[in-house]
């Protein structure tokens, strides 16, 4: 059973904001800024960069929302904008690669027991940060967009300009790598060498199951094996908890909320009747 992805803005609110409704735009941005901040924080691993990315993305959305026609989901359009600012941030860093890879991510299973029972909140955040840091940029992008933000694989592919097949391939590898790094921090022992040789790769299979890629008969056989094999059961639980931990949205700093609200109101005050932003005077 998958947990619900972060709720997006209702279409009626998006349409009202697109037409220039000030209150609707403010509400829309307040609903989405936590997701953008979380994305920036997980991708750039720096709170200041995350604040800048969130602010720039919110302002870009304010300026160009009138051009959004709903051909794609709002979240797809929004993360395309955020990703462009994230790439710029990475390019400015010394030694950062000039380009990023394609990637994907998704919404997932409720852990039992939850990661909160194993680590404190700060320890969990630190452990997740370290685990994400070990992933290549492309793998991290896929994981964040799919497993943190809850975009579908086709939506992730559209954000990244790649194929769904490439997205899923990187997603599976990213999940396996994340579990391998984060699982021990969540208290899960690694499987015994003997069991590892004789058992199927249940972490990879579970990732494929989450994407609906396994037949019913394969799922049934996997479930039977997990029920009889404590090592594989622990491995599945480890992946569930690792992915559930990814879904923890960090709180948006108060100063960021206030800054975005102030700048958006300034933009709205300069918005003429057609919904476009008028040039700033003076």
C-alpha cells in the first residue's frame, strides 16, 4: 500500500490564480512552496541554496502563471522551473558539473515501525542527507521527484526531458543504493552472505512492484518468499522505511515565507488587467 503523495493545488485555484486573483495566487504559492523548498534542499544539500531556489521558483511562477495552459500538470511545470534554478546553483559551485543527468522518483509504503521510532528527527535528517549525498545527481533527481514529490514516472520524464524507461531504470538503481546506505542507519542488519546468494534481489523486486512492473504471479511468489525469509523481510522493511523517510518535508523558514509573500504582493500590485506583470517603475 502506497502512502499519498504531497497534495497539489486544486485546478480551480490554479485557474483563479492564472486569471490574476491575488488571494488565489498567494494561496497557491503557500501550498507549493514547501515542496519546492524540500526539493531544493534535497538536491543542493544547502539551506541557503534551497531558500534561493524556492524564492526564485515562486517568483517565476508568479510572473508566468498566465502562460500556463494546463497542457501538463502544474507540478510538472513547477519542477521544471525549480530544476532550472537548481542546475544554475550547481553550475556556480567550484568543480560542479555543467550538466545534470535524467532522473525519477515516487510515493510510497507506510513503514512499520516508522523511522521516527529508530532515530530522532535531527538524526534522521542527517542520515537522509548523507545517503542522498552519496547518490549521483541524476539518481538523486529521480528519487526526489518520484519518491519525495510523488510525481508519476511520465511526469518525471517530462520534467527531465527523458524517457519513462530511463526514469524507471535510474529510479530502481537509486532506491537500491539509498537502502544500502540508509538501511543500517535505520537499524536494519545486512542479510547474511549465504542468504544473499540463495535469495532473489527483493529490494530490486520491491522497487519494481511499486512501479507496477511485476506480474501478479511474480508478486505472489515474492510475498511467499518474504514471509518465509527473515533476511528478505528485513530488506523490504528497510527499503520501505528509507523511502518513507524521504517524504519528510522540511519546514519552510519563516523568513522565506515572508520574503516570498512580500515580493509576490509587489508583483501583483504591478499586474494589469490582462494578468501580465507590468514593468517596474523607477
